[in-house]
C-alpha cells in the first residue's frame, strides 16, 4: 500500500492537533492554589473545605463558583 501526499498531510495535521490540545492549560494551571498554611494542610477530605467556604463562613466562595465538593480537581495544593 502506497501512501499519498494527502495521507501524509492528514497524519501531520492530526499530530499537530494532538500536540496543541495537550499544551492547553488545565483548570489546575488557571485556578488559585490551595494555600500551604496549617489550616489547609489539616484537611484530608474535600468536604472539610465547606467548613469555611460556605455563604456565611469565614471565607465564602464567590457567587460564580461552581457548587461542587471536589476541590482538588481544579485547585492544586500550595507548595
């Protein structure tokens, strides 16, 4: 089977698209990091984040923040 020029161009285009998509920033790259202070280091279960990050807690989430309980999916731990 002989490859035509258009087949090679298609493979090249597919590789460029795959590499381009892999270089896109992830949510963890764009969102604020979880602070490295003592109070945040003690949290082992993500549901514990809601002790402070509720509407009337000490650090409420912004109104536009999604209502979910998997914080580490979007926020990386601080260094």
